[in-house]
């Protein structure tokens, strides 16, 4: 997994005390299991992108509920940014965050966050790894996030490349 990224756009009116105008969370890299790892079942590897994405969203919302946070709603613009980014990373064999400014502008959002994952792992395991990474956990459990979009594509080596984008309008 890659460094986690969050951006909050300055608000005309303060939404909450302590809300910062611009915040970036960085500094942590976690590697997921390689494609040939034990436990990389053929069922997970043959799953459709749509099914993989839906399961990632389900497990993120399940973890949020366990922490007393509301579920994130699917949103088409947020999903489109995640879809395009995951597809680009999978096709190019690159792995880095897109500009959160692009998500803010494209989706007219005040908050944007992103988590990335790569590996021959199940959606459940991916969310588990994110939850055990302080920077990724911070994004998944953000009280500012209200919407979610998830993109997941297989790369040339048989690993899932996943982008989960979080926004607030």
C-alpha cells in the first residue's frame, strides 16, 4: 500500500472547530501479499472488478459502523475518480496518489481523501491492512468523509490495484 493522502478545502464558514484548511497525511508504506502468496485464492483472483469494489466498500462501512461512524454513500463523481485512477495505475504499473486538488475541483468537494492498495488479496484483507496502518485508518475513519468511490483493476502481474476515494460536498 502507498502513502495515504487527504485534502480539506478551505470552507467559507467553519464547519467544526479544529478543521484545518489543508491537511496531508503521509509517511507510511505497507506492502500487500505478492500475487503468488499463499492464501491468494482463485475465487478472489477471478472476482469481477465490480464485485471486488462493492466488497471493499462494504468492509469499509462495516469498520466505520464498528467505530460509531455513519456509513459512506456511493457517489458517482467520487467513484469515477477512483475508477480512472485505479485503472491508470494498473495499466501503467505505477503506484502513487493522484492530486487531491483534482478530486476537490472535479467533484466540487470540500474534503477529499484517498487510500491505495495493491496485491493478490481479498477485499476483506485489504481493508484489514488499511485499518492496521495508522495513516490509512485515519482516512477510513475520517469524520469528514461522507461519500465513497472505489476502483479496482488487475494489473499485468495478477494483483488487484485499488483506489478508494472519500469526499464531502
